[in-house]
């Protein structure tokens, strides 16, 4: 089943299993990977078992496995041409977004109404 069809608990379990598989292929024990990543062994064990961990710990694990560069596939850096970059810098960027509201006049009111 594709990852985008999994609910969060199943996705965490799948990611943990894949990480464990990579760890085993690189011939590292859980203790060795935890030490390299600078995280506790229980944190690594929880993640491999499908539990949620802090994003910073996940990044440390990826870094320890030399997989941090793989995030470029998920979050590619946009490549703008010099002209596009200049145009983008010259455009004023909105500070906030507001939805337009329409004021409705009270029902039955007209300009000729003396009240």
C-alpha cells in the first residue's frame, strides 16, 4: 500500500520498520545508532516500533545514517532564474490575508426612508 494512503499510526509503523531495515543493512545495532545519533536507546527503539518521536530526534537519526540529504527529494529547493528572482524581490509581498466581507444593509431600508 502506498505511504500516502496510510493513516498516521500505520505510517509511523512503516517508517520505523524501514529505518530498522536500513540500520540492519548498515550493520549497526540499535545501541550503536542511538549513540551515533546522540539520542537515547529507548527513543530509537520506540521509533522502530512505530511510536512518534520528536522531529529533531528523527533528523539526528537520518544524519547518523547519512540520509539527511534524502529530504531534498521531499522538500526540493526552488530554482528561480535571476530574472524571476529579481521580479519576486520587486513585488510587494502581502503581510496578511484577509477575506473580503460584504456589508449588507438592513432588509427593507432605502435612501428615501425618513427613519
